[in-house]
C-alpha cells in the first residue's frame, strides 16, 4: 500500500489561516489522515445548543450561522472558516451553537490534534489566541445587543430568495406575484439584470390612484436603478441608506446579482433599539444642543463596538458614518437657516473620514467644492457664512477644529471645481516634497453632502493626473518613507521620549499613517477609485503591483496596529482619560508586543519596497 | 433541489447475495478469495444508516476491462453521516503492458511511479480483506465491478463479485424525467457534475483516492436528499 496522502484535503486546509501559515509542518499530513468529513444539510445543528464539543470544524463548503445561548444570531461563517475551537479551549463546553444555513461539507479535526498543534506550534496558537479574545468579546456582546446591527452583515437579514418579474409584465401580473409570495416589493429584471423595484406603495400611488390600466407594463411605474447594497455590507449601512433616501426596501446583490431584499420591517424585527439609532437620532435633531447631547454618547458607542469586538474596519466605518451624519445634519440645518445654496456645492471629507477609518478622537478635515457657476461677488458671502457656521458647530459636537486649518471655513479650501482641478494639477505636475507632506490628506477625498458629482469629477481628475505623472509618485513615495516604525536594533521598540509621552510611542504616526501612505501611493499608481485603505489594498493586489502575499501583509499589519490602538483608546476612556494614539509597550501583553513587532517589520519592509518601486529618474 | 426519491428495490427483485456468497465460498479455490466469500456479507436487513460503507475508485490504463488494467485503487470507509480519512487506503499497481501517453495525461500517474509499484496480484489479497464486510460504493458500477472481476479471474481463476451502491445510478434516478418533461440535454451524470448539484466543492478528478472520497461525499448528499436511512440496505444495493 502506498503512503496515503489526502492531497485534496490538505490543499483545501492550507489555503486558509492558520493552516496556510504552517503548511510546512510535517504533522499536518498525519492530522489530515484523522479528519472525518460530514455533509450537513441546510438547517441542521452541527453543535446543538449546550451540546459538548470535541471537534475542530473546518468549513470546506457551505455556510453556517453562530447563535448565542439566547439563540441570537452572532455571526455567519463561510467556506474556509474554523469553529468549535473556543469550546475546545474551554474544555469542551460550548456556549454557542452552530447551524448550517446552506448545505455544507465539514472537515472534522479531532480535538487531540487541535491541542497538539496549539501546544507545539506558536503560529497556530497565536491564531487562536487572538481569535479566542475575539470570541470572548463576541460572547459578551450577545448579552449586550446594542451594536449588533453595526456588526452583522446585511445578508443575515435576508429571509427569502428574491421575488422578481420581467419588466414587460403587466401591473396585474406583478401584483399577483406579490400577492402570491406575500411580499411588499418586487424586483424588476430585464434579461436577468436588475433594472428596477416596485413596492406596495408604488402600486397604490403610481398605478391605482392614477387610474392606470392593469395591462400597463410594470416598468412604467417602477423605480428605475434602485439603490442596492452588497451582501457584505453591514446592516447598519442599510439603515443609513434607508433613512437618507427615505426608502423602505433595498435590494441586496452579490457579484452583481440580486439575492434578496431588505425592508425596514426586517430591520425593526432584528433590532428594536440600538446605537444605530444614534444616527437616526442625529437626523431628528433640530438644535445644536440636541446634537451635542448625542455627541456625548459617542464614547459609549465606541467602547461598545470595541467590547463587541467589531474589527477596526467596522469601527472605522461606524464612526465615519456617525461623523458624516453630523456633517449632513448640520448642513441641512445651515441651509434652513441661511437659505438654499445659490449654486451647487459639495461638502467633502478629507483624510480618515474620507477613508471611512475614523476612530473616536478626530479633528475635522474638510473642504468645499463649489460649482464653476460660482461667482465670488455674488455667492462668496453665503458659502463663507455657511461653512463658518458648520465648522464651528462640528467643533461643538466634539470634532475639534483642524490645527492645520484644513477646513471648509478656510477660503483657501473653499473653491470652485476648476480651481481645485488646477490646484491638484499643480501639486501633481510640479511636486514639492514639503508641500505634499501637508497635502497628502487631499488625496483621500469623499463627497458627503450636496452635489457629489463635483467630488467625483475632482477625484477623476486626480487619478488621471497622478497616473500620468510618475515623478509625482516618486515624491509621494519619498514622503511615505518619512515616518519610520519605532523598531530599533534587536527589534526593540523605540520610544518617542518627550515629556509625558517618554515611555510611549505613537501608533498612528509610526504605524498606521505609514501604511496609509504606502497604500495611497500604490493606489494612485494603479488608478484605484477606492478611498478605504483595505479596499485600496484589494485593488492594488488585483493590479499586481506587489509581490504575492505582500498586499495581505499590509492589511494584516494595519489590522494588528489598528486593533491595539482602539483597544488602547478604549482602556484610556475607561480609565477616564482622553483617548489618544500613544501606547506604552509595558502595558501590552507579550503576544501583542510580538504582533506589533511583526506589523512594524512589515511596514519597514514595504517602505523599502516603495522606495525602489517608485524610484525617480535621478536616484 | 426537488425532492425525488430513489426507488427501493422491491423484495421480489432482490438478489439473494447471502445465498450466492455461500455458494461461491464453496466453489472458490482455496486462498484469499475463498476467505472473502466465507466471511459472508452484511445482512440484507441491515439499515442503511447502520451499514459500514466503503467508497472505491480505480484508475485503469483504458476503458476495456478485458484488455486494460488497474493501475491504482483508492478506498475510504464511511457511513451515512461520517467519512473517516483514517481508514483511507491507496495502492498503485504495475501493469503488465506499458502505459500509453493518453492515459498518463488523464490520471497523471507516470511510468516511473508505476515501475516501482508491485503487481496487482501482490496486493489484491490486501484489497480483498479491506472489502470484507463492507458495502462498496462506486460511481458507475459497470467499470469498477468489471475490472475487479477480470483481475480476480486472472489472478485467482475465479470471479470476484459483490453488491454495490452506485452513486451514478442513484443520480440517474433522481434526475430522470420522462421525455415529455425533458427540456434540452439530459443532466450530466459525471461525478463532478453530480457533486455540483449538491454544492459539493470541486476536486481534481482522476486520482483514485480523491475520486473515492468524492463519491463518498456524493452518497452522503444523496442520502440526505433522496434516500431513507431507515430502509434496509438491500433496498438500494445492486
């Protein structure tokens, strides 16, 4: 008999963490030999509530949901994910239960192997060590449901496959389909592509009340090109979109195809109260006092998200959305107060808010792009008053005035589109290192209120210019190398060493900002339209700008440093201090220190890489 | 997926495998094959859910059982819920005639690998003892059973024959539609195509052990969808 090697199984395991990290461990083949495989149909328990568990499960295909003790949905797991280890680490007692939501093929790894690898292989145990803390906090979250809409994907709200009709269908047949399936909305397709949506209300107001014939094509009364969301988006974003646009149904798409519809009813059912309502509260306020009182709740929201183990991406997303809600509401109030704008304008967020990576403590960085119809004599006063008022009120709501005065209230950053375009052309065509250092924030630019096409046009212009002028990228790359990670000889942490901060180093300055800078350079090089750093990394990876695996390294380093930063901020808040970006390495666990060193190491290497990648002609 | 059921074989049409095994145990020449038949067979009343199953797949030099030869064989034990990699086994066997280039490209087993492998007669004893007291599961009964029968005739001078669950046959039944309901092509019954209907992952085909694993997983899915785990095994075996 030949040595039995189940290559399919090993290969499948080794495509995912932590096995991909330990693929060279000779024990893996022996482990694979003891794997058991189960095919589990939709809706069956894999770990039933309060059942003991002695298996580490790997999802080879399919999907499962994780439920808390109280049978609340905690999260959804897909192909390549592992579960069951938390109970193995706790001696077989499982506090959560797992149920298939698709037909699934599971690899069952005996506990003995999990324990063996956990004890013998540091990389393996680190993976679960981190994950264990994560689970612990998720478990805490399940008792504290305040934030679950913020952390659950919108796909988890779907309760049935999409119901649709062809655009040529009559109103009558569309209504029949809706009645038959008892749905309040119907997706309208043309050649299998989603082109519109019809709701109960449309039938009422656009068909019956108008006295349309039943034979009228449904496409006559549908809402064309409805707002859609991606299956990976958070439920909280769906709530936001519904409130912003005053719609009650949002089609959810996956890889461009509709997979269902989320309605306000689904959301209310999921969550009758919670901090998502913080955002709806913001839109309800009519006074600054009201907004201020909400802003005081934000540290609470932030710490809850951290406790609930939202990752940095989720937190950045949530905090940025909250920030954006403040901006929008203030602009609405300002327009009520000073009248509608005489010409279109767009209020733009810069930096972390544009990248949707805000944390708890942020200055405001913003600007105004005005339509080229702008005439200073006629309209100047209006925009001055408007932005002045908004920026001051933002300050009162906890978004401190920008120390560098990069704010819409500064006339320099309140310009018509053509002036902005000229400015950027100048910065890009004749780059000056010093100036660019201050200006890098403008390369993360997102329209948040008003005529967003203005921001879009500007972003397009920036991308075009940047790609055409490689000399500019050389400058940007050089700037991205300015801030070095705090690693000295023997991989010791180098402390910043000034006054109160003498025993600390700045995680943002020395870790997060360098990564953001590096990623921005690559993103500009490949013409990525994304602003969010992780999304940019995905584009960079797809464009093949980095050697294999390096893009993932960057994302990982960002998450590691980001996680320690928000943990640290949470601890500071709980200790009654002002949250900042300084961390004292003495307060870190050895695991955190190790992760941080690894992350900084990645940053250094990648800084070396961009130096070489975008080396100018002269050097 | 539609809920169609695999027809159970009615009592009258069932082969009496126990009686046949008893007869062959008498007739077969002394040796491993006789011992295989003497060991007997799983009782036909055994419930499907309690039956020890063994997925089997072999790779051959070609498709003709009388002229082509077995070059590798994979086995994996399982039941309707659990597949046990621990019992997985795999053999390669050196054929008497040399390989043609075409079959090498299919199963990717090379001359050098086979040159070092034993002849089938050296390992068939071992294979037989692995098959003892299991119900064999294959995808396409004609191939596997025929090749093993030919090999046994050549090596022991007496046929090897056993009941099987055939995942291809099961799939044929559940995808069958009379011609007036059929639209376009008949669904494919290839192993990979069958697996896709149950959303099972894509595997690289044509490795005897992987294919054995593939059909084991497929049968689990088929049982979950179309078969009655509480029926006796004789209602499904062929």
